[in-house]
């Protein structure tokens, strides 16, 4: 049986080893980051699933985010892009964000995951980000209709993928030269802000005439 003092010393050593890491990449702050982004993404995905079920039941159902012809979840759900794999896309979000939430809760409970787990999480989140980028491009340049809850998922994915990547660089999960690791660690939140501005600008300029009537 491990003596409590040994556990305390190991815990203290672990905390000391994290002092060189950016604040968000340390154990508890990163767990909270996963929890917040996971919950936001999961709730938005769940609402989309519920709205999709209502449309299956009643094709005339007006979704809660049918705001105008250019912001309408119902119209987006009527496109083939909304069921790329033969089932509603938000079902992927339900499962994927549940994994993120579970990971966060485990970390907050004191769990430590091996490198293989972080590589797997990085792979899954990166693939999710690629899928979100594709959906963003379809919404702006093909469908020309926005889905409010989809955009909430976009908003959750941006810090999730960027900060997870930087966290894994800082912890050595993703190998990288020290200069890259230092740059990513120092500019992580700036990169998140730039991504938000870029997405917001793309939506604004693409829908400028629709929103302003000019």
C-alpha cells in the first residue's frame, strides 16, 4: 500500500514539473478548458439532434434557430451536407464531445493519461476540426445559409483544437523544435483570437449584402 506522504510528494513533484508550461496547458486548467469546450459543443450538438428528430416527425416544424432565410438550421438540415455519412452530423458531435467531457472529468479526478491517449485525442479532435472547416466552407460558399447551433460548435472547436495541439507540443506529445514550442506556447491565445476573427470576418463579408440589404 502506498503511503499518503509518497502520494503527496509525487503530486507535488508533478506540480513542480508543470511550472515551465503555459498556464492553460497545466493539468487542472487544461481539464477545465476541455470541460467548457466539451459541454458547449455537446449541448449545441444535442439541440441539433433534437431539432432534427422534430423535423423527421413533422416536416413543417420550425426550428428554434430559423431566424431568417440566411440563418436557418431547418434549411441547412434539408441539405445533403447535413448527413454526410448517412446520418445527422450532430450525432458525431454528441459522441465526440462526450469523449472530451469524459477526459476532462477524469483529469479533474486526478487521472494521468499515457502518450497514446493524447495522440488519440489529438487525432480525433484534428479530424473533427477538418470536418468543421469543411462544413464552414459548405455553409458559406455552397449552401449560403448559416446554422446558429453549428456556429456554436465551430466556436467550441477553435480553442479546443488549437490549445490541445499547443498543449501536446508543450508536453512533448507532438515532437517539435524548441523554437516552435516556445512560439506556440506564447501565442496560443492569440492564435485562437485570430481564428475567431477570421471566421467572423468570413461570415460578415460573405453575408454582407444579406445582413445589410446593400
